[in-house]
């Protein structure tokens, strides 16, 4: 069975490279596409979903913003199971900051240029939330196109979907990007920051093996 994997905002597969999967599962990473100018999240989701063969059972796994995206893909192409790491299960789980951005639309007013300069306050703020002292942070988050970053932040802020069935949520109890206090996860990684797939991979892998082994006997 194929596990289609989508990483987080601005991140490539390296942040998830320590994850392991049971025998019988093939992992296929789906790289982020560059959003077109003024493209809707629905249109973007459809384009990303084109990478998935739904003629046979499959699993979706997403990290951070990728967790939101795989849930939207699940609406188009239902999976046997959807696993989200350090991500939200519904719009109700958003932080106060994200909810304010959603209600006011203020994220649309942030100049695209603010996402260009690594020395600016916005960049430093998000870096601190993720884990500013991690030595490989720059290796993990390589996509720095200003439009892509601004578009992603806007769509995270606007996302207000209801929870779906078949979604397994794994959260870190020290995550500052998506605080656990707003969520009711299926599994909690103790001491896990937003980078827990990289820093707590042993604990994550135990959960993945448990969840995925059960998927072998499931059908959509």
C-alpha cells in the first residue's frame, strides 16, 4: 500500500526523513507545487491530488500545513487512513492569532516583501515558534519564495473545515505553532516541539507502525 506524504510549509522531505514504515508500505513524497497567482486553496488541492492513484487503497500523511492539505485531498480522493503530524484536525483548533487572522482577513494585508528578508520580524517570529535553535532548521525549510509563503499563511488562516473520519492526529505537547491546548489528539509526543517528527522520530515511528499495521486489513 502506498503512503503519500506531504511535508510542511516551506519544508521538503528532510524534516520527515527519520520516519519509518512497516513492511508492505511504499512511501511516495509529493512535493509542493508553486501556487498560481490568486489561486484558490480548492484549486491547489485538486492539482496536488493529481499525484495520487486512487484506483487502489492508500494512506495520506501530512506534516504541519501538509496535514491540512492531505485532509482536503481526502475529501476528493478518500484514503484508508489520514495521519497528520503537528497539524490541525479542524478550524476550531486554530490558535487565537490564526482565528483573528481568519475573521479580519489581516493576512491578506501583509506585504509580500515581508517574506523576502530573513532578518525581518515576521521571519524571526515564525522561526522562533518552530525551533530557532535546531541546527538543521535551514536544511528542513528550503522553500522561501515570498509569494508561496504569503499564500500559504493566508490559507492556513482562512481554513475552517470540520473534522473528518479516518483522521489520526499526532501532536507534540510543546508545539508553539499549533498549541496542543486547542486540540484533542489521538497521540501526544511528550516534549515534542513543532519539529517532533525529526527530534522524536522513535516515538512517532512506534505510533506509525501501530496505526499502519491496522490499515492492511482496511478498505475504503
